C-alpha cells in the first residue's frame, strides 16, 4: 500500500490542538531530522546496529507524530530489518529515509502558518 507523504488529518488535529505551538513543533522536527539522518548514515556505515535501531525507531515515532506517514513507514521498514537481522538492504533503506525526508520537508514547511 502506497502511503502519501503527509496525513492531512494528523496535521489538522495537531494544528487544532497545538494552536500557536504548531509551527514550533514543525520547526523542531524539520531541524532535528537532518542530524538523525546523518546518524543513520554513520551507524549504517560503521555497522552500529544498536544506534541504527535507536535512531530509526525515534524517527519512526516522531515522523508519525507530525503526520509524515511515508517517512514513518520507511523508518519502520528499517527497524523491522534490524530486528529480523535482515540488514542486507540497510543502506538502501537509509537512503530511502533521506529521500522521503526531502520529499516531505517542503510539504511540512508549507503547512506552517496555515
């Protein structure tokens, strides 16, 4: 099943519940993710499975929390690969996490102030 980059229901609920803090949440997410992606690349490159799992799991949750469902899904695939010891495609999955963030970032930026 193909999941769109953003879940509008989640975005609308966050905007309603957080009111003026919505933009702060999105800004924090957008500023934190590039460092997390760097950590994924570093962990994959050094075969640090524990760090890879921790960062992927963190990104999975935070992405889902802001409605970035496709990003959350790819992170979930990476977590599953780690937990089932199927790391043959870890590098590809980290690349997909990076690509999906690039896809969702402008969409989230457009949601601010809206």
